[in-house]
């Protein structure tokens, strides 16, 4: 019984007490290994998902707002902006990113997880250049490289 099925282990425990305690300790060991190996992977995937959802949402909102125009404090124009499908889809993606972010901060210390959102800056610079035709200046490239170095420093500094 290496599968760590606790219900089966509980049934067997009635008949074979010693085996049960051995099986539970095996399961605990496998659980720790699984948690350590896959736990980090899940957290990193949640950070990547958060970044992608937020950045793609921001890009869509920008495209939509280019069609709507400069936003003023006008209810009619706000309704027009929200009814633009790109803005609406972008808002939905950003909201989805917020939900995945909740998954991240429930698993990591905020002081470790938050700097990882700096990936958003890198993605925004590159994807804005690629999809929106924004200019990619030397200052943006150097700044992006500095951000990447900062992310590596945070990642090497340890996790919580």
C-alpha cells in the first residue's frame, strides 16, 4: 500500500496495527517529498499564470482604450469603454490574475512573492513593443535587465 490511501489504511489498521503505523510513516515521507518538489512548482506556475493573465489583460485594455480614446470623468464614456470587448476581456483577465495571485500569497511570504511580479514589467515592455508597436529604447532594455537581475537575487535569497 504505497499509494497513501488513508481510508484503506484506516480499514487495515483494525487488523494490522503495526503495519498501519509503518504505512502512515511511509505516506508522510512521500507526502513531504511531494510537497517539497511539486509545491515549489505549483507556486511558480501560479506566479507565471498571474503575470500572464495580468499582462495580457493590460494589453487588451490598452488596445480597447486606443479605440475608445482618452478617458474623461464621464459616465457615458466609461460605459462605452467597459462595453468595448477588449476592455471587458482585459478586465476579466486581470481579475483572473488577482485570483491566482491569492493562490500565490497563500503559499509564500508576501515579501518573497511580490518581487516576482516584476516579471510583469519585463513582459509589458516586450509585448507592448511586439503587439502594440511601442518603442523599445535603450533605457527600457537596460531597466528590464536590471529588473531581471533583481528577480534572480530575490529567488536566490530563499523562499518562505
